[in-house]
C-alpha cells in the first residue's frame, strides 16, 4: 500500500514538497543522519553545487544499503549556511528528487560541524 500525501487546498504550497505524508501500517522506515558535502574519502568539496551533489550521492548510498532509493524519501530537512545557497541547492535537489515530492523543511543556520561545510541534509525514507 502506498503512502498517502496530504496537500489541503486551503494550505498553499510554496515549492516542491508535500505538506503531510501518512504511512500505511507495516512500512519499513529509515532515518538517514544529516549528510554533508564530503566525498568518499571524507574531503569536503569546494563550492555549494559540488557539496550538494555529494550530499545527495551520500544519501543515495545509505538508501541503497537499505534496499531503498530516492523515490522512497518521505521527509527532507535541509540546513544551509547562507540564504544565497537556496537556488543552487534546489537545482541539485531536483536532479535527485522528483514528483511526488516528500515533506520538506529548509533552515538557514549560522554554521555546521565544520566551517567549510555549507549544507547538511537529513532524510526519512519508507517502503513496504
């Protein structure tokens, strides 16, 4: 049984996301810790686009290890260190996450675990 998406017409959408997602009984749920823009060797990439790309590649690797993929993502939480990164983040995100969109939250924060990190993303995924 698929997830149910709730987008009431009286609550406007301001982007590519879903207001609420309801899981049917028996779904497996995977909580993916915040992923940052590091490569496989732990080196932080230079530039917001490359960091965002690494973030989604890292998320994809964790999803794959659980037998899931990007389409199974039901919730995304994004932390950016500068509001100027919103556009570049969304451009990269759109290469990985497609309609139907997950629930989503985006926050602008003063910093992450390391001063050279510009983005961190955590996700929740579910599948039967």
